[in-house]
C-alpha cells in the first residue's frame, strides 16, 4: 500500500516542486512516516502479539466493514438528503475522534524537527511532508468508511454520484481538520501542556469505546422503519448541522431543486474552504509555535501535575492503610495511576467498556428498554450489573505491574520492607478505591433508584463477594510489585493462560448469589460470612513474602 501511495505522489512530483519543496527529500520523509503508521496500532486495535505489521490496512478494512451499516440507509431512506446526512454524521464523528485519539501523537511530535532541523532540509519540505501525511491518513479513513456508500449510491441514485460524493467528502474532511485545529488551540489556551495531554488520553478512551462498542450498538441503533418515514426537508435546524450541508448536493443531483438545498450547498462549499484558509493562514502557524512547549509525546509515560495536595488520597489512605507499608503502596499506586498516561490508555478503555454492557443488554431481544427496566427486579438480571465491578479490578491490577520506567523498581530493595504483601495490600486498596468501588457504586445507585430498598441486601452481598473475588484474583495473578516490569512482559502466553481462568470467578460468585436469592433470607445470611472471608484473604495476602516478588524481580 505504501508503494502505491508513493507511486501516486511520483505522478504529482511537479506540484511538490512548485510548492518549493525538494521532492526527493519529501518522498523519503513521507515514506518513513507511512512506514511508522503501518506499525502503529490504532486505538481499539491493540494487540498483545509481536511487532505489529500492516496495521493500517487492517484498520482500513475494519472501517470499511463499519461503513456497511450506514450504507444500508441509502436503500431505505426516502431521499439522498436523509441517507447521506446519516452517512456524513458517522464519517465526521469517527474521522474527528480518530484524528484526535490516534494521530495527536504524530501531529504534535517535534521529533522530525529535531532530527531534520540541523540537516539541509528546508522547512517547506518538512511542512509539505507533514501535510501530505495528514491528508493521506484522513483520506484513507474517509474513503474506507464510505466505500460501500460510494458503490450503493452510484447504483441507487445517479452515475455521477461518485464525483459529487467524493467532492463533498473532501470538504467534510476539511471541515473536520478546521474543527480539530480549533480544539487544539482552545485546549492549549485554557489548560497547561500536561492537562492537554490528559485530555487526549480521555479522547483515546472515548475512541476505543466508540469503535469497539459500535460492533454491538450500531446495528441496533439503525431503525430502518423510522428512517423510511424520516423527512428533514426545509427544517430550519439543517442550516446548523454540517452533515446536512454535505448531503444537499446529492439531493440536487437526483433532481431536487429549492432555495433550501442551494443554501445548504453554498454552506458546504464556502465554510470548509474558509476554514481551510483560516487554518493555513492563522491557526497552523500559531499551533506550530505552541508545539515548542509540548515536548513531543502526547500520551507518554509518567507525567502530570506534581506537588499538588491530594486530600482524597490522604483521607482514604489514612483510613484504609493501617500500616506504614500499606500506606506506601497505597500512595504510590494511587499517584502513579493518576499520572502514568500509558497506564490510563491500557486500563481506562477496559473500564469504560463495562458501561456499554448494560446498554447492549437493554437493546437485546424483542423487549424495549422500558420493558427491560420494568422487569429488572423480577428477573434478577440486575445481579449481572453488580458483578461487573469484579471484572474491573483484575483488569486494573494486571496492568499496575507494568510501566516503561520499570528500571526504577530497584528502590523496593532499598526499603526496609519485610513483607511485600503489605505493600501489595495497599496497592490493591488503591486500585479498588480508584476503579472498582466507583464502578460498583454507579450500578448500585442506579439499581437502588430503579428497584428500591429491597435491592440493598443484594448490593451488600455483591460488594463483599466482589472483594473476595478481587483479592483471590490478586493473590494468584499478581506476581510482580507495582510498576516493576516492562509492558512486553504482558505478552507472555503462560501468564495469560494462568490469568484467564481466574476471570471466571466473578461468574461463579454471581451464580452463587443468584442461587441464594431462592433461599429465604439466604442473601442476608451470607453477607457477614462473605465480609469475614474477605478480611481473612486480605490478612493472608499481607503475609506474602519476598519469594513471590523479590526473586522474580531480581531475575529481570
């Protein structure tokens, strides 16, 4: 694929030279950037196998498959205006979020300036290569998403549909670039560099949930019967909605003619081109000057605000961590989990995806969401939500062992630490407070509001059993001290083989809880024994000695 792209640029080499760039240097820089793209895995496509290859092609294939669902709208919508509004809405949202989540590290990376700056490479050549790189990336994603729509529209509407659609698609991508530039500059104006990088991490989490969740949610969201009856002709709000602008030219192509459509078409042409002028003339130079303070890495390792008071950490640590060792583990993991962006990128998407499961359940089957909610109490399906937290904590605990700065783990040996299990209990409690307990409370409060006070015993028992499951998983699964191993160690097949069966423990606990609901007062009677079992397991975990951790760390 890279060779094909470079071949196309070879045919347009004269344009690059007219822009004042050295084409041979431009081609070499662009080839390096495309090669790195092909090895960089997009958010939502992380792999635990070896070095990634041809990831760009895999991403484009996935986006093309996603484009099948909105393309079906063209076959049932009453007009191209309605169908293409849906299509452009999907394309613009995904392209914009992908540009922020996956490509920000490339956009704000100043490494190429540091490497090429001292060499005889002009600034125009570097800028031309960067712009070409961005255009190739966005254009490839947009074309992949709309490939099925392109074919379907040609058959269903008009032989000239591809020309009109591709022109409006390019304008839509231009508008997205303008909006993303505004986002960057606004973020850098109102927040500092470290906060900006944190914002990018949250966009990466949102992109992961959007891409992966679309597998389940998107087919259920598309109600073809409702689309058949939809009519947005002449609505005032269409002047404010960009996807409607870009759908209007296709409506004109098939014979539609009104002042409303022509005004939308003018908006589709004028606003993106004006935005492109603003980007090139004003925003790009200002953004380039802002890059000086960025330092390059958009989602790097440990960074973030330091020296700030953390009253919540101090309050919870003083209450939950009884010993000095536990408090050290609690403070370390709490602080690092809030600063290490690579840790956030690995853990937050898994936690965010837990909240998609209730949506998927509510949208499955023949019953509507209202009927499913009304029947939650009688069907006992709500127990599933209470045990989702038991999946969140093992995911966070597994990742807390890994960091790119694993060499700093020597400090554990410099501490007067008799039992590393005490430190691990503190780390466990920090992870529970940051991740598992908030997830559990969200679902518990939701169920309490929907079902009422009679769900309180189930909440208490599920809370205790979630703790039992989490400690048991940590006891067996966690074999390294916090942030003491390099991330590549996670790829160990044996380690994953040992871990995966343990993830079935929440299912076992939930099944036991479900069985107790059929026993009179069974749930109430099981609360204290479950809490006592949790306390015993925590004490046993605190007694774990160096043979489990020290020998493994020394071997590394």
